[in-house]
């Protein structure tokens, strides 16, 4: 039924742009706020500074490294061979999925819940597929793997962050002169950040623009960039002014200043890696709809993502962070446990290492779950009493609800669109 696709072409593309922008706005308000939460909550960056860093590096990551060949259906969750004669059903399903995921992100963000944008769109597509095409159209093994990541990603990030913060306690905090020890050891941590984040970008980000290197080549380049970042960080630490009286009330004030330098690097890096990876949650379905309309309904296996769609995703993400990101930043930055720059660093790096590891072995992973796991790990390293159990229970509940919420909303919106546009 190609004529319907042709007749409604402008409507479909207009709705795809509007819903894609709404979804990208939700990612900015919820997911980017996660990535920046540790920096703001620890006091390393002000909200304004975090917004500027996120705006520049999320946008750069989205536009430069977000242009992967977008699978017609995000993550291969649906078998769409049965829809070749009715491609407009697929367009309606993708539109419904975008709108459903965007609405769920708006609800979660208004409550301050850090949820997974990946799971929001996956839940929506699964709901549309199962109800509107048929249960057999859903690749249930894929959905099972995604559900597994609810447990694996926070657990892994939490474990790494726990041992990272323990090493900071042993080498720096629990010593006679934490400031001198920080000057000595923080450059090594800066090298680790430079190395790990470059690996995140090369393993997870740059495949999108056709740069696909072997793991050992990536490691060599990452080591070089790590050394450069270490030199830059060392220079920044030497320029810091320390106040001898500042340590009288809290003996770690001057030491935490040094970790503040580290947090600037981790904030930049997480923003770029996140922009390159998660912008696909908003633009994947948009690219699928545009591809379908432009091919007058022919379902192609994959379609290249036009630059204007990447720009749409980048702009939406920034708007979301600026206008509504403060709620989730408050939850991540101070709701789970009290963060300082040294604690925030351990949590963020724990999350980044997990992302690299998961990418290398092909595990689906959520930035949100990983970062929350990292913060939990740091809280546990200080003792169970340092954690706000009530906030943690609410966060876990919001994770469990995300898939069914996205699915239910997608089915409702699908039938509305079907009735309106057919």
C-alpha cells in the first residue's frame, strides 16, 4: 500500500521530527543529567559549567560520532518481514514508540528518577511489535539479554568504583598528608581517565564514522592520549592555589580541589561518549521513518543517517538538559549518597570502565544503570550507612517499570495514530 506512504509523506516526516526532538529532549533531561550529576553533586562543577561542557561535548559526540548506519529497527528487536506489504504500519509503530519513550522520560524526569533511555525505546518497540504485529515478531532472546543488564551493569560498575575508592582511601585519604599524596597520585588517575575514555570513544563511539580499529591499536592510541591528558592535568594541578586554613574544619578541602581537576576531565569524556552512543535512541527510529518514506515504503535492511537528523538529536539533547535536567542531577548528585570530587571521580570512572568492557564483549548496557551502580559502590566503600536506601529503592522500582511503561504507551499511541492517519 505504497500510495498511503506517499500521500502522508510530509505528515510522517513532520511527526518523526517532532517526536524525535521530544525523545532527544527527554534524553537530555534524564540521561545527560545522569552523566553530569556526579560532577555537579560533588561540587567539582557548577550547574552552569556542567551545562556548557555537556552542550559542547554531547553535541560534538552526537554529530561527529553518532552517525552509525542505523538499523531499520533499533537493535534488531523486531522481525519486520511480515510488514513488507503494509510499510505504513511500521511507520505508525516507530512514531508511537518515539512518542511513548519521550512521554515516559518526561514522567520519570519530573519525579527525578534516573531511568534508561535505551530501555524506554526498547520497551516501546517491544510493546508495539508484540501487540500490533504478533508475539513471534519480537526477538525475545534480545529482550532477555537487555533485562539481564539491569543486574550486570550496575554490579560491575559498583564493584570497580568500590575498589577504586578503596585505593584512593588507602593511597591518599587515610594518610598523614592527603594533599601531598594527592599531588603525587592524582596524575596517575588522570592517565587512567584519559586512557579509559579514549577507549570508550574508540570502541563504542567511532565505529559510527567508519573508524574500526583492532583492540591493540586502540589501546596504543589511548595510552598516548592518556599521557597527554596526564601532562595537562599535572599542569592544572600546579596552578591551583591552596589555602592552609581551609583544612582546619575539613582536612580534605585542599585535597578535594585536586580531584576537582580530575572531575573536569571525566565530565568532558562521559559527555562525548554518551552523545556518540545514546543519541541513536532518539534518531534511530527517526532515520527508519525517513528511510521508509523516501524509499516509498520499501523496507531496506539499513539506511545511512543524514547529518540533519544527527543535528536534530544533538539540539534536542542540549535543550533537555538546559530546561529540565536539574531534577535528575539532584537525585544522582546528592540523593543516593553524599558526593565529593574524589567519590564522584571513582563512581564516574567505574561507570566508564564498565562501558568499555561491555562494548568490547558486546553486552547491551545502560549508562544510567552503570553510573548509579558506580555511585552505590562508592557509598558502600564508606559503609552502608552512607547510602540513602529510600532513594535507591525508588530508583530500582523506576527501572523495573520502564519496559512495561514504554510498551503500554506505545500500544495506545499506535492505535491512535492508526485511527488518525489511515
